[in-house]
C-alpha cells in the first residue's frame, strides 16, 4: 500500500490502479501519451533517434497538456513518460531534452548496468524532478540495477511481452515475486515494481497487483488504440490473431531480417510469427531470408501482400484478447473498472 502512495505522489494526476502506456518506439507518439495521461494514466512517448522529431513530439504534448500542468504541484513538469533505448543512444542530446521538457518519467531500457547508471545520474542532474524508471527482464538485472542505479521504479518485463526483452525471460507471475523477495532481502524494498508483459485487461491487472506490482504497463493492448500510430494492416493482424503462444514467437530474426543486428545478445523480441521466422527456424540462411523479404517489399506495389510477411509486427502473448479499436481513454477506464471488479470477485471467493 505504501508503494502505491509513492507512485501517486510522483504522478499526482493519475488514478489507481495505475495504467501506463508502453513507450512503443514508432507507435507511441504524443497523441497516445496525451490521451492516456488525460484519462488518469501515465502516457508515454516511445523512443526516437531523431532529436528534432522527438523535441517536436514533446512540444506538442506540452501544448496539449498545458491546462493539466497548471493544476499540478510542479507546473513545469510534463506529465508524461519519455522512453529511451539506452544502448547506442547519444546521452548528451537526450539530456538537453530532459532539461528542456522535464518529463515526469524517464523510461530507460536495454542497456548495461553501467550505461543505465550514467543515464540515471545524467537525468537526475539535468531534470531533478524527473523520476527514473528502468525496465528489465531478469532477477539478476533487477538486483544489479537496484543496487547500482537506485531507480525510482523498476519495470519488470515478463517474457510474454511484445517487442524486445530479455531472451531468457520468465513470466511476471514468477518474476515479480522473486524480484520482490530479493529486493526485500537486500533492503531495497522501497523501490516500487510495475508489471509489463501479457497484461491486456482487468484480469491481468488484478493479478499483477496481487503479485505485488504498484501498476501495470500495456503495449499490445494499446496497439488497438485509435491514437496509436500504426498502419491499419498491423491492427487488423492483431485483431485476427488468437492463441498468443502459438501465433507469436520470441526470436532475434525479427531484427536480423533488416540487416546486421545491433541488439546486444541478451535481448530478442516477440512478434507475430511470419515467413521469415518459419524459414529461420527451418535453417534457411539469413541472406536468403532477407532477399525474399526485400523482393516481397518490392512487389507490394503491384501485388497485395500480407502485412505480417512484410515486417516485424511486434505483439505479446496477450494478443488474442485484443479484438477491436478503442480510444485510449476508454482502454484506461475499462481496465481500471474491471480490475476493481475482479479483485472484489476474488475476495468474495475466499
Ligand atoms: C510496437 C511496440 C514497440 C515497443 N517499443 C519499445 C521501446 O522502444 N522501448 C521499450 O522499453 N519497450 C518497448 N516495447 C515493449 C513495452 O515497453 C512493454 O514491455 C511491452 O509492450 C509489455 O508487454 P505487452 O505488449 O504484452 O503489454 C514495445 C512494445 C511494442 C508493442
């Protein structure tokens, strides 16, 4: 309970249970971030490597949220999160944006402990009120990061999650309790945990709270939001998919098809299975797979082709529960309402 209050203090406009839209690179722009924050969640802008474009997105969010900012204890703070993929990113350029826009949350992911430490310290110097959230996917990473970086929040990403994550990930069902116990043993239990991976509705959110999380992050569910910037063909593939463990897979091929894979070997990614994945699994060489993909992309001008065959459509195992387009605000409120209902129901059944 105390940790829930910590997050409410950090993010005073939010309502519980805390719903966070994932900083989905390429898909989560200011439009989604603003809609989620306005609905009482934490909206986030996904990672961008173009600083001018990112600054533009932050500026739009600031403009759209000015009235809300004026009601907050710190009216300079932009009530959204900003996602950074740490490895390979230019730290100084990002620090200028943190200082200029002072987002409520800096979401850091995918970096070594020493890189994450440098970013955490840099953010705390550039924008002291910004809270540092670090996403990771293993007990060891959680402990290292908690000891070395002392983040304000640890986002525990389970193996069901869409997109990049820890290659040898466990589900949040075991990962959160084990991380919580280990933090407790190391007197680090004041760091709140937020759950990510496979949570798409109030049942998942209720379960995450029962596991000890102080809030939940959803990516796959927000792919259905009208404000998310993805092609309709991607959304249609999400709505058509069912049986998430069968139709998605974790693999490094989803990055390798585009050229040399710069992702550290600790990480792979979960996507809707496609032809490239099947070929890779069957031992076809990567050059042949790339040639097939690039010629399909070339042909799409003249021949209707399945979106799933033309790209990496990131999706989590919860994809089968995502069935229709909705406004982001409706998603936030629906999941919050359902969570209360399912928690009440669980209490009654005891
Ligand atoms: C399209 C897409 C892009 C993503 N991009 C990022 C990213 O840039 N940085 C990051 O930390 N996580 C990213 N994620 C992962 C999310 O932060 C989160 O861990 C995940 O979506 C949670 O699992 P769920 O999809 O089952 O809800 C992305 C997810 C999706 C669906």
